[in-house]
């Protein structure tokens, strides 16, 4: 009979000890994870955070102005417009050459190049932009150009809504897109017919607007709400020790400016912190299956049962061959398998009334539904009158 020596038994005992220690670590990790999850579930929703007034409101009248212009991009490597089909490109090219002293109208029919593209140029003129400052511009192809990469935008005036020129654009175009084509395949990343030019326009005219001398200034809330407007007015009055701020409507807070430095006073106001309120709203975008629910969404007591009928048809054809020298024919024998899944294992779920957003999401997840099914469930809850929130479909 063979007797195990202590040296031979040591590896076995060591391996058993290591396995027992690993099981103990896993057990303690599970206990700690359960404790942390329980603490998170017992804790209520996080308190609403206060934000600066400058992050939720704008000074009325201090805004951007949109500019637009028409120009030509030159220097393209054969990816521009076809002059025979893009008539506006041909006429613009002829007009530009005439202004530069080159007459091409006598030989207009022979004008043929694909290195030019007609583009629309757009930009936003910031508030208080002074002559000489630079702004970014966007360039978009108008004709049948395939790629604007490597081109240069020639001098293009940018017009405002009143028809006046407020900026002039020019510069090298950068699309940030990749396009390659071969004999059998092609690849494209991004949009090569749309580009941007950083600091590509110089402001030539400013929009006249002054904060000085105004008896009052109005703050415009980006998300109109009566409660938030009242809180902003109260925060301003508490900071200034007066009643200079009044909420006139859910979007506007009027602030008296008599005897005050407008820039210094507004700089003081915009740093004040308030707690914005929000309406209970559910936003659903059916195209992508995106659902966004606000923190104040509440659901009355309702029972939910959800299920789909899924039919799977699987074709597995088999080939039957005759025995050797049997003079038979090889045939394909169809084999079809049909499975029906009516999701009978799903049960009716109960959502208690007045639940918070966290409890609502937890209850809907317990039903095992995806975003698409969740959209149908929320619409049905709203139709039943149990969803105490505004629903917006996009």
C-alpha cells in the first residue's frame, strides 16, 4: 500500500486552502455589494442642485445674429461642380473673372473645369462683436461638387436680415471628412461637401446695442417656468436688499437699473444661484427609441401586462443522395422548423401610486421590457390617465 508523504500532501492542502480563501472573498464581496445596493435604494433621489442664473437665463436683446452669403470655392482637385449642369456656378465664375479684368464671355462655351464649386456661407455674429474681430463660418456646397477638401473660399460678403454686409469671409476650407473610391468599392466618413473655417470671417459692421442708459433690463429664461422666475427675482432682491426684480411672466424677470452700473450689476446677478423647477415631462423619440423622463414624473396606481408574439421560421434544407451505382438523382429535401413564442411567462406588474422616477424605472425594468415596448407602455399609461406628466412625441 502506498503511503503519501508530507511533501506530496502539501500541494493538495495548499490548493484547497486557496480555493476556500477565494470562496470567502467572493462571499464577502457579494455581501458588500448587496449592502451598497440596499443603501442606494433606501436613499431618496438626490436633491436638486442650484445653478447660476447665467446658465438658465439670458439678457433680453443680447443675442447672436445670423449671416448668410454666396461664394465660390476654388482649388479643388477635380471634385467641383460641372459647369455644363451647374449654371449658377458658371455665371458666378464668369462674373468673378470679369471683376478681376478677365473676359471669358466670348469663349463661354469652351469654359470647362471641375476645380470650382458654388457654396453657401453661414455664420453667427455674436453680440457686441466689434469691427476687426473674427468669427467662425460654415461652408456648404450648392451644386454637384463631391468634395470641398483642399479648396479655398474666395472673398464672400456675409449679409444680415436687413441686407447689409456685416462680415467678409475668406480662407482655406477644412471638411474633416474622408472619402476614397476605387474600381469596385468606396468609403466615406463624414460629409465632404460641408466644411468649416475657424476664424474665417472678419466683422466689418457691428449691431448697435448698448446696456448703458436703460431704465430696466429683462432676463429671459431658457426654459419658461413661473416658479423658477419667482426664485430668480427673490434671489436678486435678497442680494441687492431691494425690490428691483419682478417676475412679469414665466419667461421674463424685469430688473430696475436706475443708478446702477449695468455691466457690474449684471455680473453680480449672473453669479447668484437658484434651484430651477421643471414640469413633469416625458419626451419620446420614436425613431431612435429614446425615452427621457423628468424627476417629477409620477404614476398613479396601475397594473401592466405586456407581451409580444414572436414567430421564428427556420429553413434547413437537406441533400439526399442515392447509393453508389444506383442511377438515382440527388435531390434537396426541405426541412422547416416553426417556433411560436407568446411570452406566456410574463405576468401582470403593479405600479403603486405616487412612485418616484427611480421606483418607476425599477418597476418597468422588472417587467423585462425594452425601449420600444416601454414607449407603448408609457403611451398606454398616459391614455389610461395614470401618467401625471406631459408627454411629448418627436
